[in-house]
C-alpha cells in the first residue's frame, strides 16, 4: 500500500545518503520555543535500544545495566517485529496479571480499559534524556506512576543514583512482584528502589521532588490528575506523550525518533 511504498522510498533515500556520506548526521529534537527562543535541546545519535540518543558514558552504562537485567538470556535479546522476546514475554505476563485482577475484582473489561489499555516500555535512552532535562536535585524522591514491571523505575535509579529513593506504584500485584524480581538483577550503583501495589489516584506525592509518567495509556486523566494535585510546588513531572493542564508550567520537550512512522514526545513540567 501507500505506507509500504513510503517506507521503501525512505529506506532507499537513507541508503543513498549513507553511500555518499557514511557518517550519520545527528538528529536534533524539535526545540520548544517561547518567543522563538530555545528553552532546551538534546542532541540525538544512535546509542541505546530502539531509539537514538546521545548519552554520557555514565548514562549509557546505567541503561545497559538495566537492559541486560531485563533481557539477560540470549533468547530474551532476540528481536521480533514487536520488540525483544523478553519484552514480548513481559507483555504476556502483564496481560495475564490484568486478567487475574479483572477476575478477582469483578471489574468489567470497560472498567479495566480505563486503568490499563496495553503494556508498554519506554526506551531507556529516552528516560535518561528526560531525566537530564528535568535536572533533579540530589536527595529528591522520584515516583514512577504506573511502573509496570519496573524497567523505567530502575532506569531512573541507575541513571541518577543521587535520588534518596525511587518508588514505583503499580495497581497490578503481579507486575509489582515481577518488578521486585528484576530489582536484584540490576548490578552496580543505583538509588534505593521500592515497588508498591496501589491505586495511582490515591497516591500521596507530597514528598516527591520528581515524577515519571510513562506511556499515557497506563491511567486515566482523572487518576493522574488526582495524584499530581498532591505534589508540592516546584516538583518536576516527566511524561511521555502526555500533556498536563493548568497548574503545570512546561519546561521543555524531548522527541524520541524511534521509528519511521512513530514519533513519541517527552515533556518536562514544573508544578506551579
């Protein structure tokens, strides 16, 4: 179809460019402007995972430690059209945990849809770039809302070990158990990590200095808004494909070039 032809044409042009100039040109995230002035910019180059980011040596090493903990076996590292086999396996376990929760709670599929549409994992290079843009302070507590199997939570703890604690909140107990299993597999320096099973809407974030919210499908706007309302003034919120409304000032945005047709955007906000 038209999409297939566009992909083939894009691939041919990319190969043609590399033939004449094999050195890849750095991609740059679309700068956010205020009165046409740059607020922040991150240079992007091929590095970690499915996307392309320029990372420091420390950030790169931290991301790889977490990636190697989650996809440790050779078969887990094998790639499929949907991602690594390790990711596909974790997504299967997430769906099983959701089905068990639905059966035990009596919630309808429509009610479950409000809580979790799909299991997804953010590229760890993307998480590292968002953290750098957020500029957390040593001693801050970070909350990961909708922490899933804990991959982004542990990445935050490894990339910025100066957090006093990183707390992941996930409403599916099966995923909390899975996350705790991975926690001990991430070697090297990292901040203290705690995984909790609970409702994000009921979370008390009054002690948070920083919040990470992964793919927007993890929770409803109502649940997220209820939690973020408890944040203290000055706290930083990092989101992926999720814009926040009143009461939050946009600091910067970071683009994720993780595919020909898919482009995610990360946002960094500050609670006013």
